[in-house]
């Protein structure tokens, strides 16, 4: 039976990648995206997910915030729709996480890197048609890096070129992108067959737990509806803007 839970719904996304009981899944994802010389071996979640305590209590779906064994601040989020000001929002997140580290009396040299990873169901950039974009502070003319202390990584899932037939031999970040797009359709047996690393099966178990637990399923369905409503609202606003632009053009002509 297919898992039936979409990992890109923010509730499922955070249960899977922001779960203090399954840090290995998050570590595997981070190492796939960052692919650095120093692999992450340990993380601490700053904001573990909290379920509602009662019917009137609200669950706030936050981005995933964690600190790794190099004391880097890591922010992971997912966006199904692209709201206005998306680029500025990402810059704000990564800058705020960086600045908030510094306490009175501390030296600037004590600041640790702030890294934002944003998974996009759509695409912020049509070209280049790249799955993974890595933004840092660099000199444009000489490609000279000022610092790696501020990083924004985009995973644009629409640009993924991997298929079910090729995913087994894909790169780690491509495997994660394919899993995020297709896990809903897979059974746990298919996940184990397609993905050689045990962390994918562990991630699938978290998604199955959501599907089988009434309280989690209610939260998931509420967030799924909210995200679809937001997606429809943004699409309507874009279409309305285009229609207004055409009407303006006809009036001027």
C-alpha cells in the first residue's frame, strides 16, 4: 500500500526532517545538500515539533532550526507556492539567524555560519535549469568568496531530471529530491529497493506513522488544505495581475 503522505506538506516535512527522534534522517539530508569536506555527524534541534495540547490550542508550523557539530546554524524550509518577496525572505532568515548569535560582549570572530536550505516545489529561477543552487557572498567579477558564513541553498524540484529507473545511481541530493516528490506514491518495500541508504526507509516510516496516527493525520490534512488554499490564492493573484496588465495595455493602445 502506498504511503499516501506528501513530504512537501510542511507538517509532514517537519515531522520527517525536524524530528528529534530521527536525527539521522536530517543529518543524511544535510550532508546530501551541503556535500562539504566536514560531514555532519550530530545535530541538535532548536525548535522540535510540538503537537497541539487541546482543541483550542494552535500548532505553529515553523521552519526546521538546528545546530550541527560545527556550531553552524541550519534553517530548513519547504515552499509549495512562491509568495511575493521570496528571495528577500530567504535573505532575512539567514541574516537573522546569523545576527541573533551575537551576545553583548562577544567578538565577531565567534559568529558561526548561518545556512538556509529551501526546498521549492516550483522554481524561483527558470535558468539555469539546475536542481541545486548555492548562493554565498562573492565578488561578481573575480569569483572571490568574501565568506561562507551566509549560505542560501535552493532545491528546485521542477528541475529534477532523475527518473525511477535512474534514482538508485543518482547523486545523494538528487535522491532526496526524487524522494520528496514521489514518496507519497511508494510503498515501504519500494523505498527500500530504490534507495540504498537506510535513512530513506526511516523517513518513510515517519510518513507512514503520520498516515496511521489519527492526531497526526488531522494536523497533516489541515496543513495540506491550508497550503492548497494558499497556492490557489497566489495563482489567482498572478492571473489577476496578468489580466489587469492586458487590460491596461489595451486601454493605452
